[in-house]
């Protein structure tokens, strides 16, 4: 590697080093926008959790079928949903 951003690493070899600053947001803080963003984030995390539960239970069910084992998908799913971490 070569160039103005390439530096010698203290561990040997070369690294690319770059630093900058930026300002996040413009104007005054908005309690309404902050609350809406937090609500959306909570909803997105919850939806992610539900989708992960479905995916995990489907995966385990598929493996159980391949082995010829019985499997209670609903029990898996409801237990997973019940284990969702609570919002602090």
C-alpha cells in the first residue's frame, strides 16, 4: 500500500489512517422526533426478535425432521417470544 494515508504500524506492516469530524443533526433538539425515533427502534427490535424466533424454530424443526424426531414448533416459538429481553 502507498499513499498519504498509509502509515507504518507499530506491530509491523502498514495501515491506512484517516480521521475527520462531523456534526450530527442541525438545529434544535426535538423531543417529539426523539420519542418517535425511539418508538420506531423499539418496534424494529421487536420485529427482528419475532423473525429470529421463527427462523430459529424453523431451523431446529428441519433438523428434527431429518433425524425423525418429533418437534413442537409452537412451543419453541412461544418460549422464544417469552424470552425476549425487556426494554430497560
